[in-house]
C-alpha cells in the first residue's frame, strides 16, 4: 500500500494475483457449498491469502518476505485507519451504554411527520445512521419499531423495513465516523469533509426523490406512544456531528464524542474496552489486507491489474467507471463494503493518479458504489439482519429499496456528466 518508484515494481503478471485468487476462491467456494456466505469468516480467508502471498514470493529469503508483509500491514494509511477504527468502536459502545442511541431514536421518532410514516422513518433512519455511522446499528435500532408499527397499521412489513434499510445506507455512505468513509478517504488520500462535500451532491438527489416517493406513495399513520427524549443523552452525537462538520480531525472528533458520553468512570472504561474489542476482526482484516496487497504490489500484481484495466480506458470518465466496477466486483465477492474498499483502494488510487481522477471523487465513488452493491446483496449483513428482525424474506426487502437503486443511478450519472465539477485542490 506504500508509494514507490517504478524501478521498485516489476512489469507485473497475473501470477502475482494468486493470493487474492486464494482469498476469493476460499471465501466464495466454501460459502457456495455451505449455502451460507457467513460460514467462512473473512479474517480466515485473508489469513490463507496472507500465507499464500508470503509463500509465493520468489527469489527472496523467508525472513525478508515476512518483513515485507509486515511493512505492508503497518503502512501508515493502514495504521491511521486502525486508530480511527479503535476510537469509533469506543465511541459507539460508550454512546450505546449511556443511552445516547435510544435517545436519538426517540428524538427522531418524536419528530416524525404524523401523516407520513414511510417518509418519517426514512428521515429517522438517515439521521440516526449519519449520527452513529453504521447501517447495521441503525437497522437494529429502527426495524423493530418499524415492523411493530406495520403490524399495528396493516402496512407492508417488507416495504417499511426497506424504508429503514435505505435510510441506513444513507448514513453508512456519508457519516464522518462510518468505517466505509474512513477507509475510502484514507486509501485515496483526501479529507473526510472534502469527500463529504462531493458525496452529498451525488446522493442528495436520490434521497430527495426517495423522500417524495414516500410522501406521495408511502404508508401513512400517526406515530404515538414515543418515549420522552432525554436531550442530554443526545449530546454525544451532536458533539460528533458539530466538530466533524467544523473540519476538526476525525480522531479529535471521536475523542470528543467519547468524553461527552461518560456515565460513571469504571462503567465508562469497561464499555470503551468492549467497543475497542468489538473492532478486533476489522482491525485484523485491515492489517492482513495491507500485507497481502503489499506482497501483490511488490510482485507486480497491481501493475498488471492496472495495465489490463486501463487497456480499454480512454480518459478520466472511463477510469471512474473502472473504479466503480472494481469495487462492485470486490463487494459481491466479500459481502462487506468496508473490506471491498480496503481491498481495491490502492488499485483505485493508482488508476486515479494515472488518469487524473480527483481523490475526492475517487473516494466518493468507492464509498457510494460499495454501499449500493452491499444494499442489494441478499447475503449481506444488513439485509440478513433486517429480514430476521422483521421476519420477512431478503428478496421482499430488496424489491422496495428505492434509495439504494436511485443512488446507483445518480452515481452513474455523476460519472457520465462529470458532476460535480471540482476545482483543483492542493494536497
């Protein structure tokens, strides 16, 4: 994942991609045989790829191969993502323990337009997801409420569940503390707020069109019996949103959110520890991916992919379509949008540099297309979670996912029409 001169890289060959092929084959074949795309932990598949990467390197002593792998795993971009993941996990768990999540949900439900339940739940899911930075957390918080309301009013449970899932991906794509946002900005070398400014202009039309669909065609019923709002407990999310929008460093943003959520010293420390521990798998996968990609890069694999990928690319627009296709393909294979971004991030950055794609656009496209793909995977964590909570089939939910589908169309249009047009920005 590190920058090197052309002299340090061989011309490249397909053989160098063998570790990535090991990962995909192990993950996909075992999942297909078992009929369960979560029976093979992604960290196990990446460990096998890491062993293959070290073993396949030629003409280098074993100790030096391991050192090269470790250098890739400890690359500064990888380590920066890891520190942010640690803080994000600590913040999310401490905020949940203090009741900040419940207070935020109560606030959004209290603000629902009484006569527009679908539109209201979509707005609630958008606000909660951009506050908490996780689509799964939003789904867990709101789908039970939405499905209960559907049962009470006779609304279609699959449709109302899809409303929440769509809004959940709005924040997953845009939130300053979302792991996809962090991964996209770190791999492409741009600031969180700069990526947000580009990204919101791409997806906002999709969100507005979706909202209009729900206003005119969605279910309507008053939302009552909402618990009272503890305004003090909403402060951690307000602190995170305010400092992030002000352009404060993301690490400082998360520390601010953690500090504003204390509720008792030892209990607070315990929840922070559990939150950090909960990010363990993502941290390990990130380091393994960094090491594998460094070995692939040194053997010329990334150079080969770029050569093949760019063979039919004839300019910046073609490069952007290529980046979109690359991350979509990786997401289908891994069923995890964060891992997909981490896996192809360095390749996307190299393509961007070669064809003059602005890093802000590259990060936005990686995040947007990965979230678009993830939202339509029946074996993705979000759809499986929503379908289990609402007791409906994944296929029934996907058929009502208007926002993700419109997001994909808007992102394709943004590439085709070079929207938004960006002024050059010095690094």
